[in-house]
C-alpha cells in the first residue's frame, strides 16, 4: 500500500523560494519511515495555465471522464493528480497578507470536487497541508494558512496541524534575512537559510503522513 502526496506551489516565480520550500518538504516525506510506500509529486503553478472559475455550473451535471470543467486550460491534468492523491499540500507565497492570486484561482477551480456529477465528494477525508513563505516574520503566515484551511474544510478534507511547527496551522518559512524584511542582494533563496522554517515543513508533513496512515488503516 502507498501514500501519494501532491504538493502544489502557488508562486508565479519558477525556482523561487516557494518551490524550494515545497521540494524540501516533499524530499523529507519520501524519506520518512512509515509502513507504507510514500510517493510524492510536485505541481508548480508557475508552469501551468489555470484560468479563473466562471461559475458556469458545467461541473454539476455535464462532467465526463477526462473533462471535469468547461474551461479549456491545463487544469484537467492537475485534477487527475489531485483525485489520486492521499495528501494535498498547498504552498503559497504571502501576497498582501493572504494566499497568492494564482493559488486562489486554483482553489476556486476545485469546486468540481464539491458539486461534480462524477467528482463530487472525491476529496472527502483526504489530508490537507498548508505551507507559506513570507518576506516578514509576522507578515501574513496565518491568514495565508486560513485561506488554505477554508478550502480543506469546504472540501471535507482533514487539515493537518502540528504544535511544534511555528504555527499549528501550517509550515511557515521566511525569505528575508531572519524575517527582518531587509533586502540582501547576495541572497536569492532566503528560505534555504531559515532552519526553523524548513523544520516546520518537515513536522507538519510528518503529522500529515501519520493522519493518512490512520485513515488507511
């Protein structure tokens, strides 16, 4: 038996702090010792075309295999990955104290898993993990996590939490030196220097895997 983990980066920046943080969390998950095979996959929304939900209600009655939404973009490919995952990790940079616009558009398109005539209820009891990268130490982590947790709750997923994780709501790493908000042109990937933030990602993923094991048992 295996646990499939899908990590989704909501950053528009390829190979930036968010994607580095995501990869670090997924690398840990693959090495974590559990009685199941752990398989991970990353989706970088920086490389996908994902349009806004237009609330056309196509998904309520007109879904067919291979077409869950009326919009002709690259979301169907991601839908297939989401449907087969046991753990879904949403990781976003903090934009104006909230999740990114790209991640918000992605979350809105998950409506197909609530009302879809084929896919409705498909994410129920899957494990949801939130992660965020902020420029400032206190610059919007928890409001970003709330955006993700509201999605998990609406989809009837099980949000993972860990007390020893900076924020119990999710993995939290900053990208400026020590979270001060100061700019250092020599540092491009500041998240790599946030030891506690990187550890928070491992702790929340550890808890998510434990929850997934319990669900599978």
